[in-house]
């Protein structure tokens, strides 16, 4: 729910103008104007999804028509600014509460999973809490923490949601081991070139209580299927 309130209010205004124009959802898109209008509606609708329960579109549309007609507004500029600031604070507070609840949930689920997973057949644990399963043991050299490596990998959450995959992109990833999350730095140093491992990385070795802007939430435990292709010569 990370929103720019200015953009949100502009989107609300646009939605009101569109809704007030009498355009029907089932109308055929015959002209360029029709298609542009529908494109704008798609973007506006998507931008309003996260606050749809916070606004009354009938009031929004009425306010827009009133403003376009030059009527006396029911809120002064100062009152409108105060409402805007209060609404922004409300959204921020709601977002923070949601993230805190999700952090607790992810932490508990991750700890429970790792406690059970460590006794699974073939799973090994390190002192840091990293868990891994050797799928294929390669015969090449092991990288050092300062090396750059080339790998194929697929990353998923514990519920199976895939959040990244070099395999799907069809191109190996290349990076320095001292420039990635601690779980990767540790795990890749265990792998001889040619190896395939499955890794389970606790949140404190991944993205911690901040998560990422994408699907990786706070305190998320991550699973990676990794193939070490080569140590890149500098």
C-alpha cells in the first residue's frame, strides 16, 4: 500500500471524470479516443484498488462535477490540505500495522518450517542456521567469498510462490559473493563448481525484517534451487 497521495488523488479525480462522462463498461472501442479512454480507465482503476474501501466514488464524482462547474467548494483549501495529510497518515499507519503482523507471521512460520526441515533426509545445517540439500555434488573448485560466480537459480517462498528465476529468463546470473545476501555468500562457498544444491535461508541471512519491495515480505524464509556453473576469472 505504498502510495503517493498526490498521485492517488489525481487518479481519483480522473476516475470521477471518466465515471461522470457516461462511458459504459460494455462500450465497444471503435475510435482512438475510445481506446485512449479505456487505457486511462485501466490505469486509474489499478491505482485505486488499494484504497477502494477508503473512498465513496459517488461523493468523488459529485465533487468533480461541482469543481468543474465552478461551484463553491464544501472544503476550504486549508481544510482539504488537512484532510489530505490525515489520510496519508492513516494509510501509512495501516501499512505499518500490516507489515508488523506479516513480519510476526513469517517469522513464526519460518522457524517452524526450519525446525522440522532440519531432520529431513539429506538436509544439512550450518552454525548460522542455513540449511541445504546436496542434489548433485560437482567436482570443480569451491569459490571464495571474494570470487565472482555464474549460477542458475530459482527462488521461492515457503508457500511455493516463485519470486525470481534465472532459469526462466534463460540466462545465468553473475555476481560477486560478497555483494549478495549472507545466506548466498555462505552457501556458494560450500559448493564445488558443477554442484546443484537446494538452500533454505532463514530471514536473518536473507532480507531480514525489511523484506523487499516485491513479493519477499518481512522475516521471510527463502528457498533456492542453485546450480554453480563457474567461477568467473577476473
